[in-house]
C-alpha cells in the first residue's frame, strides 16, 4: 500500500499575526458525506443535505455548495431551493440558498475557489445499481482537497488522471465502498491527509470506520472536532484524521 499511515492530533492553532496571513483551511464534518472546507479564499460545503444539517441548515453557510449524488432521504416538505444533482432533485437547506450550486462534472472557478468535478459512480456497475456520483477536487488556499462523495468503486487511470495530485482526501466508508476498498482507493490517490466519512446507521458506520482504521494500521485514534491545515503543515507521511460529527438532526 505504499507509505505506512499514522494518526496524529492536529490542534486548532491560536490566532496570531502569522495566522492572519496564513490562516489554516478548516475542515469540519457534519455527518454522512457532508463536509465544510473553510479557507480565506472561500467556503465550500459538500453534500449539505437537509437530512444531515436540517431544513434551515442551522446557520451553515457557504460560497459554493457541491452535491456529489442525489439525496437518499429527500424531505417530504416543499422548499424554494430545488436543484438537480446527477439527474435527481436536491432540496437545499435555506441557509445554503445563496450558495453557488455545483452538482456535476466540469471545471469551475467560484469566489477564488477552483473546483473540478469528476464523473464517477455509486457502485461498481457504472451506476446501474445506485446511480452516478461526482468527486469534487477543490483548490483552496493552495491545498488540493478531494471530496469523493459516495463513490462505490476504485478509480481507473482516466479517473486518477482527472483527479490528479491531492493533499487531503475525504473518503466514504460503510456505504457501497467496503473498508478494504476504501483503503485501496486512498492508496491509489496517494494523499497525505485522509479523513474518513462513516456513512449509514450509527452502529454500522462505526463498525465500518473501525475496519477502515484497521486497514490503515491506525490504532486508538482520538477524534477531533475539526482539522486545520495549511500547505506548509501537510504531513510528509500518510496520516488519518478522525473527525467528530457536528451531529445529525
């Protein structure tokens, strides 16, 4: 699998004059595949479904809202911010209505954030079972971060070439992607910071996370509320960071 992974605690830095110049990009996990990337150049929220952050969004805002796949639990209530994600409707929380929506492959630049959407699938049958998925690569504050959404397969050479070199990976575990295949996918992309996103019911997702950590040779991890990273603090060795969920509604 290449480099041997490790686990480190990355504390939130205290504000300082240097921090004002090189403020760390902040990564927060809200549950399922919902992740926020906050940098000085902009804020991106991935997969901000109402089922995760609620119909109002609980004040979670962003400049860019990306959706890798349709909502698996669409709310029965009507709302104003309906958009299409891979051919299906997504009802955004009201706090995300002003955000610029991206929900498919392509190259974009929004609020100084470069975004590249790469077509993938939620299963190993080219979407025949669970449909399409878009992996999004964000270039924010000099860091290349990839949010794999709900990907359900390993990447071929074309997919790897489209995603390119990345520093941070947010990878789903516990959905269509088994822990072993998630670890193999991480090795394919060869990033140095790995953030697992446990997906599914609490017990099942916790078991999937534990299996993934075992595959990555991580022992006794301590979850942290958020990850703060700059291009200069990206570790040299493959490092897995477990984040606490901000909580489901």
